[in-house]
């Protein structure tokens, strides 16, 4: 792969793996210039670049085997720190994404179907059953019960483009003070609470949730929090299944404890 990239870029480029789970990302350097290269990025990347949500897309090339390589501008910067997730600019970039008709139309043209909560519930139940997790853990049984009870509250919502992996490592602050949201592999058309519920849970003190939501641009309602907790449960179950498949025992315990906490919050604050 690195040899092929060297042929595409030409003489003098130094190419090194950029890390990550898939091994599909690389950094190319030459004469103090750096590019971020990735194999088989989504065509969605071009629209994200045009919207200023990710660093500028420089070029796209198709390999002989059908793989597509994209090159993005490399910007010096760092991931946001956890406490910086409370900044207004994070709320602003999420609001921009959730209200972008260009992003939504592009995902629809790519054949992405909106992710309904009914389908999501059936899918997660099938996944958990296949791993035997519902029978093994009372916390999982309780979580599924809450998903079923709250399911009617999640229906008939406006579905938008969601990033679906909002964590501080995916928000990059550049040296010239721009913020970009990267790693769009999990993007979906879904209820926007999928994104800001994750952000609220992990980064915003609970007493500040209403204030953050107002700054994002919505008025907090009971239904919003019901939906938010529905997706937090679903997210926790997905991570539990993922770590179980990878046989990461410590992470499984961590996710079970997280699920217990969410279940308790649903039991005492929502139902």
C-alpha cells in the first residue's frame, strides 16, 4: 500500500501509517508539506470539506483494484480536551451539521436510509442475542425493557445527519483556532439527540444540560430527555456487544457499570 502511494505521489514523499484500527490512514510529507491520506473514505468527505466541517480535501484518486485514496490538507493542531467540549463552538458545529440540507441530501444520494428507532431496537436485540448477552446479564435485560417502554416516545421525529461518535478526540482545534469534526465512518441519518445526548452524558455536568441545549438551539422538553436516554441505552449496549466480541473483559465490565448507571437514571428520572 505504501509503495503504491509513493508511485501516486511521486518522488520525495515520505509516507508513514497514521495509526487507527483499520490501518487505512497515512501521512505523507515532503518539503515541509504534509497530507493526510486515507483509503476508501466515503464520498461524503467532499461535502464535509465544502461545508468546512473537516480539513480541506485536496484530491481523490482511484487505484487499479478499485480502492479510492483521498488526500486532505494536514493542519497542525490537537484534539480538544474534555473540559473544552463545553465550548459554544462545539454546540455550533453540531447545530450546523444537524441543519445542513447539503449533508443530508448527499447521504440520501449515497443510498443511506434513515435509522428508525424501531429498526435499531430489533437490530440491537438480534446482536445481543447472538452473543448471549441478554441471558447473561440482568442489566442488559433491564435495558432492553426500558428501550421497549420508551420506544413510542422516539417515533415520528425529524431525522438529520448525525456523526454518531462525539468524543473529544474527534474534535480538532487547529493552530489558527478553527475546529473540525473528523472520523465520519459511523455517520447516519438519525435523531439529533443521538449526538448531543452522547456529548451531554460524557462532558457536560447534569445541572448545565438545559443551558447547553439552549445554546445549541433547542428548548429542552421531557420528550427530548426520554429520547436521549433511549439512545444512550442503545449506544451502551452496542459498545458492550463490541467489546464482548473482541474479548476485552475489562471493557465489558466498564460498559456493564455504565449501563447500570444509565438504567438507574432512567428508572429514577425518566419513568
